[in-house]
């Protein structure tokens, strides 16, 4: 009799197990197919892909929502005491993963560590306005700046807060092995298998919303077809950087959903504006030109009108981009809705060239990378074709970014930028147009740290004055008006030729909901089982 009873129990148990829906297998664990590999475990080493992973472990005083708007994190509030003093009130009862309570001393230590960390890739640029960090109460930190600094809270949102007890000598190995890998975030560090994966575990003592995932794994899969295959096979639950190249494989499956959003990454053209004889602009006979055509606004306007942005976005990019008219997309601080995408008009472009004294055009070599941005070489080939159609006979030269960036920045005979017309990308990582305006639109001034990405050496006293005034204006409405005016002045003067904003796209198994982010970050905190899957 006993064996018959046990048999019945085993049968019922087995039936119950088989009856559980397959999605519950995924409920506690989240596996992410991640395009990039983590290159450093130190959260104060500047790298966007690293930060995407480590924001699960470490937090900052200020966080960003999916549209990169500032929101409270380890600081519950902040205010201007005066134009050069910021006061941050800290969240109470927050603990690090080693059990220690976060204090104002930890915040001071972390900011100063990020300010002083040596190496080529640090957050020092974002903290250059900071003069001093002072603990002014058990839960208060006061930061003095060298001058008015309206974007300081946004910049502090990039700085991970660490326990002071790790000391000034914490090394990369200490972080990579977990010896000093203690944040306050919703997930704890478990392990980093170099070139393979980072494994995280839920922080049950987290101060904020409790996470549904017990374990999160970032599986590094650089090649897009391999990421797509991993998703289709069920090896991962979600992949980032999904483009039109793999969408056909998902359409044949009823198990995959896709979501995308416009990212902060602008692709744009820069023009040589500092030389009278630009090296890659020639007459139709191949002789040097008497003057640089790009210093004539009608020639620049001709280039602006020749670009078929919608055609590039729809046909070449296949929807993986959005046509751009300015430095930041809609919804970002400083975006001006009045700036519309320039119309594609070849007849107008030809007429403008003729008015500028080039009825038969001229010859040009355009330079681009071929491995940095999505379809970068193809985009440049397409641009070369339309420029040739208006009479600027264009040859396109592409090369790996590692070579391209050096030549574009300092490849000229005397260490100046080398190229005449070239494509780059820039992103407003804090959701604010001030950063690209300072880096690209302001005149190049190495000593002052201005115009660092202004490789065409565009220079306008009007733009410089607007950008500098915006950078020290504490009133948000007044500052945004100044930044809109600066952007309009640059576009009207064709200081750059905006092309498009890249889109960020995620593909994931059905049963999940994914909150898309403008910075392209893949955060477990924005991934949930859908209500219908529960």
C-alpha cells in the first residue's frame, strides 16, 4: 500500500512541476546579451559601457531617469546657497554592500577621489568646476565651485559614491576581485570573468524599490548576429544594440519583442574653417583652390540643403536613426522645437554654389571612420554621392576610428586637424545641450578646455558669448533660452551639418517589459516581467 501511495504522490508532484509555465524559470534570473565588454572595474574610470554595468552596484548623489532628467538618489535634495555654493542633503540609513552606513565623509572621499584619479579616462573634466568639498553636517555636503556652475548636479550624477574605508590606494585589481567593490546599489558584485561576463546578485538591504531579479548576468557578445542567436535560442533574455540588420530574424519568431528610443548620440559633419587652403579641397583640374570654399556661407548652406536626412534614415539606416536639426533631440534641455530638419533640395544647393562662384563645383575628399558608428562608412558614401550630384565631386576615404580620430584631431603638418570635411558623433550624456555646445560650437581654446571637439575650428564671437553666459547662468529658464539661441546661431551659420540621432534598440523575450533609455543603457532596474506573464 505504501508504494502505491508514494507513486501517486510522485505522479501528482511531477504533474504540478510540468504545469508551471516556462517563464517562471526566468523569474529570478536575468541574462543580458551585452554588446560591449567591461574594461575596468573601477567606477571612477570614464567609460560609458562600464558605467552601464556598474550603476547596478554603485549610485551617485543624483540619478537620471530614462530621459536623462535629474532625480534624487543618494541625495534627497540640493540647492544653491549662493552662485558658487551647492548644498546636498543625503539620504539617511543607506548602507554599503559591506554593511557600513553611508556618511557625508564617504561622499566627500568619493568626489575627491574622482577629481584626483590619474589616467587618460577619468571624470576630472566633469568636476573641473569644483573648488572644495566640505562636510557641513551629519547628512550634509557643501560643494564650493570656482564660479557659477549650473550643471554641477548633473555632473555629480556621473560620480559613484564609495566607502571611504577602501582607502586612497584601492587598485583596479581590488575592484576586479571584489575586495573593494562595495556600492549602495540594488545589486551586489559577484564576479567578473574578463571578456565573458559580469555576475551580480540582488541587494536585499537596498534602500529603494526591491528588485525582482535574484541574479543578473551581463554576457559579453560583441557580434550582433551572435547576440540575436543567443536571444532566439533562449540563452539570454534580452540584447542591446539591436539594429535593422537582425530584425528579419525576429519577425519570423513570435517569441521576441522590440523597443527603441532616440538616443543622445548625434552624427554630424565638421568643416575646415581655419585654413585658407584646405588640403582636401581642389579645383576640378586638381589644383589648389585660391581660397577655402567652406568659408563662404553659401557653400556651407549648399551642403546643408544637399543632405537627404530622411532618405538616409529610412533607406540606409532602416529606421535606426532620426533626422537631426540641432545638437540634442526633442525632450532634452536646450532643444529648440523651432529648429526644423533642413529640407533636402538639390536645386537650391546647386543655385547656392553658383551664387558663391562655383557654378561647376570643385573636388573634395571627405573622411570618415568605418567602425565607430552604425553604418558610418555607408552614410559617408551616400553623402559623397549627393555632394557629387550638386557639383562637388567627392571622393570618400574611410579608415578605422583608432587611426581616423588621431588624424582628424592632430594629423596635420603642424599638429593641427588634418581633414577638410569629416563626420563625428557627440552625445549630451547629461541630457543637456550645454555639453556639446561647449565641446563643438565654442571656439577651440585648449588652455581653457573649450572647443575640445571643435576639429573644424569653427569660431563665432556671438556663439562663444552665448555659450559662456549659459555656462554661468543659474536660472534654468534663462539658461535654456541662451542655449537655444546659441544652437540656432550655429545652425544658421552652418557651423556644423547635423545629420541624425542614432536610436537605441533592445530585443527581448516576450513576457518582459523594458523601459528604453536615451543613453542606451540597459538597466535591470527597468526590466520587469509583464503583468500578463505573472
